[in-house]
C-alpha cells in the first residue's frame, strides 16, 4: 500500500474510534482492524497511539501554517492579507472539524514532549497572526484600545467554538460561514473613527478561491 493511503486510512479510523469510544478506550488493535492494515504497517508511520493522536492534529497545523506563510508571502494590503488568513483558518478548521474536535478532547493525554510541540507550533502561528494585527494598528486602521492578545482571542474563540454548532447540514456552506465570521471579526478590529466600504462577499470569496 502507498504511504499516503496507509496514513489516511489509519488516521480516518483513529478519528472515528476516538470520537465514538474516546482515546483511552481505543486500542491500537481496534484502530488497525478498522483501518484494514497491520500493526506493522501502522507502526511504520506512527511510533505509538500518542504519536497517532499528534499526527491527527499535525495535518491541520501543517496545512494552516503553510497557507498562512503563502498568504503573507503574497503581500498586499494588511486588511486583505488578514482577511484571507481568517477565512482560510476557518475553512480548514471546518474541513478538519472532526480531527480538531477529537484532538482537543484528548490533548491532555498527549505525552509532555508532544504537548509542548503543539504549543510551540500554535504559538508560532499566533505570533504571525498577531504581527498582522499590529501592522494594521501601526497603519492606524485597527483599534489599539484593546490588547492584541484579547483581539486575537476574540477571533480564535469563534474558531474553537465551531464544533459546537457547525455541521455539513448547516444552512451556511463552509466558505460562506468563514466569510461571515471573518466579517464580524474585521469589523470589531476597526477603529471607531475609521470608516471603510467593505468589498462584497463574492469578491472576497473569489479572491480566496483564486489562491
């Protein structure tokens, strides 16, 4: 079997079983049986169940970081860049909603080195995100009466709350929901004395889809 297929099958099975039974109540044998692979095949790519749990979230972390780097690398007006970043993190969080939900429910069961690695990588993402907000403040567009960590927490609390209300049966599709939540956040960033005319939803979505 190809590496990508083994990894995908194992992660898919692990996500489903962790969601249904919980991390502690799922054995490696349960996972390989559900994935249709051998333990040897799984252990070729994952050293342990702990490594597998980390791997579930690693896909999301890596994807979002690579997208962030690409969007920032394109340059442009900070408003457009930050908006594209927000839409992306929301869309990818929705796309990998099951993985994120399972991981956050079980993160406290990770080994200490793995927990530290997750914190380090999330902090790196957070720092790049914060740099965009601070740039907007320096340019006089974003409010500076509220600390940057609070402004960022306001956005990411919406991201982390997705699992409580979003489903594929929701009236909003993935991109529309991402754009609407982003609009609310971008509006909250504005200085009260700065007035702008936002682009239409179609324009924003088109820009995002063109990436």
